[in-house]
C-alpha cells in the first residue's frame, strides 16, 4: 500500500538504471513495504556525486519518455533535479539528488526498485530529518523507523552521521516534536487513521528509554551502531550484552564479526 500503483510502475521501470551509487531513498524507500502507514508524495533517488545526478537523470528521463511518460522539469541545479512525471491522468514528483556517500551500510538490492538505501540508514536519516523540521509526516515516519531500532540507538548512531550533534542534543530537539493535532495529518495520504494518543504514549516512552540508554554507554562509542552476532541484527544493547561496534564510512560497510 505505501506506493501508488503509478509510483510502483515508475520505480519498477527505473530499477534497471539503479546501482550502488544511484538508489531509491527517502520516504518512498521507507514506505515501499506493504505494511507502511502512509503513502509517499514522490520518488527520491540519491546519488554519491553531482555528476552522477546528471547522468542518472539523463538516463531515467530518456527511459521514461521512451515508454510514453511526460517528464516536466520543475527545478534543476547542480546535484538536484525535480520533475513531474505524467502518463494520461496520473502524475507524481520524482527527484534526483546528491547525498553524502557516508553511511553505515551499503545500499541493498531490491526487487522492485533495483537498489535502495539500507533500512538502518533510512531510519537514521529520518531521525535527522525530524530534528531539522517539524513535519507530521516525519513524526509518523520515525515511528516506522523505530521498527528497525529504538529511538536511543538511532540518536546514538545519528551523532556519527552528523558529528555536530551529540545524542543528548538530538534527544533534546526531539522532545520538542510530537505536538500535533488531527488536522495536521489531514493533508497526508494515509493507509489508516492516525491514533494520536497511542502515538504520543509510544513517543514519550521512547524518549525516556533513550535517555536511560545513553547513561549505560561509553561516550567514546558515540556515533556507532551496535551489532549482535547472536541475534544477527543491529540492536540497542542492554548492559552486559555482547555486541560489535559498527561505525559508518563512505559507501557503508557490512558489520565485521570475528569467529
């Protein structure tokens, strides 16, 4: 349900042009899962350089036009293109943008989109987006992101993506979010109604849990993810858990687990 049929058709068409440095990201990548709570407004493709944005847009627009789609450029500048893609009565925005190649994990192959940002990196990016802008859609998305990691672990890792922040600074800014009314969600295309009391309760609990988590960790580890070899996934560890520290780098890297 997260992408419209029209958006899905475009994503599947453009999948052939995707690669590890030209991949689906943003809300579309997060909401490509069928159990997502809201539809994405557009398709966002991220690239590791401004030059890659230009070549990807050229290749994608040619493919779209060859298949009968109209591509109307709404904005174009070095490292960024926004276009409206139409076919008959259907239309959606598509964006091609330059984003830092620094990430925790490599991009992943996806059946419908070709390549997309790893869900963990999507979650970290969404947390930083909510810190930077007070948008109801980002608030809903961070609840979706917490399916992959609790809020505390996301804050801890996000301080590595943006070293200008500490986890405590991020948490302080996040405490100012979550003050929404039902009408704030009216302009969003949702798969189901928003249960504001349930979201608020979960948000407050997540904030308190994050603060407790910070107090258990070594400040020298700020900016990392924690990988559990036993569970074979990234976790928010409790005291005494055996975990591997995982830091990001350009292009991302898989967790290193010894014998």
